[in-house]
C-alpha cells in the first residue's frame, strides 16, 4: 500500500476536523449539523491514527494527527457542556495523572532501562583510565569537559534554545511510545541509548574531578526532562506489552485502548517538556549560583512528582485509568466505559 497516497486522501478530512475543533474551542458551541460532523470526523481521525501507528509509526504526519485527535476528543468528550476549557482542565486534573499512575509499573521498568546503562557506564568511566582513553582522544575529552559541555547551553539565545530543546524532547517522547508497538524492543533501546549518553558525560566529568560542575549543569533541567522521557517510554512499553499479553481482550482492542491512554500521556508531557526546555534555556546557563539552579530544578521536579502521585491516586479512586473521554465511577456504579460522544448541539443565534 502506498502510505503517502493514503495520507493524501485523508488530509482533507483532517483539515476539516481541525477547522471545526478550532471553532468549537473559540465559541464553545457549534450548530447541530456541524456538531454531528465533528463527532464523525473525530471518530474517523481516531481510526486513522490507530492505522497510522500500526502501518507507519515513523510517518511525519503522526505527531500532528495525534494532537488533532486529542484536541478534538477534548471537545467531543466534554462532561459538563462547558466546552473546551473545562475539558482541558479535566484532562490535566484527572486524565493525565490517571494515565501515568495506571502505568506506574511500566514507569519503574522504563526508569531502570534508562538509568541502569547510565550508571554502569558512568561508574566504569569514572574509575577506569583505559575506558576513558578509549572513549575519545585526549584533546577532544579536555575540550568537552572544559568548554563544550557548558557552552552548549548558551550556544543560542535562550528563547530559541528552549524552543529547540522542547521540540526535540517531544519528538523523542513520541518516538519512545510509538516504537513500543514493535513489541517494546525499540523503546528499550531508545531509553538505554539516552541513559548511556548521560552516563558517558557524567563518567568523564567524574574522572576529571569535575563532578560538581556536571551535576550543577545537568540536574536543573534534567530531573524533569528525564522523568518525562521515562514516562513516555513507559507508555511505549505498555503499548508493546498490550500486544504481547493482551489479557482477556483481543490484541487489536488491547492495542487500541493503550493507544488512547498513550495519547493522554504524550499530550500531558508536552507541558512538562515545555517547562524543562524553559529551565534548560533560561536557568541552566544563567549566572545564578549552583545551589539556586539546583533548587529551582529540584523544586519543579518535586511538584511534578507530587502532582502525578496525588492526582493519580485520586483519579484511581474514581475508577479512572487515563483513557481519553473516560468518566469517573460514582457510587456503586462501576461502568468504566468511555463516555458517549456528546457535543453541545444547540443552534447558534441567528
């Protein structure tokens, strides 16, 4: 099948969905015919997204379509008739932390896959002269430790640098979860590769007796950034595991459900990566003393962890697992199915 031809044939539908979603977000209500059209187009786009993830997980259209399906879903699935703003609030208060908390075991696994190679390689380089000599020529190592590593964070204007870091991190997150559909292996490799890169840098700095400078540069943004990468990797592992062990569901159904939950996670991480990019662009290379930069990074990271844990536990008590459109369980009712697709179809004033 010609993927490009298929995508071109679906592009008009996506553009119409984007138009209706933007209008619904601005006006909070759509005329009844357009509301019904929005619901249908959203269902089609969600099916297209599932198809694209399976057939072409590296397609350039995947990130934009993922965002479009989530934004349209926020309109289609809103609970209280209040339009996009309440739906967005519900997403960040309930859906995103519920999705991460639901995958907490995969988060632990992803953290191990990222941190273990970094710690092992870093420890080896820190104590082994032979390993350090084999890593790069002496002049390259010296330039890296004394100038290049620190200069990287101020190589461009702060705003531009933060934006580039943000875009790169979002791409890594999307790749980490999308690659999970290939039975987890590429996601594990991506996590290990990123961890190993950090380990090499840390090992070289430790071997040279410059450990405080390394940690003072990497931790302010790295705590949140690497945590977000781990969570994205966890979404990828869960996606792949749903194929390996689908439970009592068909593999296609299990994959579709995990795909919806993964969309929740990646969309929520966009904000986390934005904050991490801002810290890396404005705080890491700043003239603030090391303790102040570390305090900012650690404070933001602790707030993020508290938000995920407290929000996730609270959402789980209401039966939420992070699926887009999911409604909380109330009383003795235990229907965990997603809410019906309802859009306020009140006619607009003439």
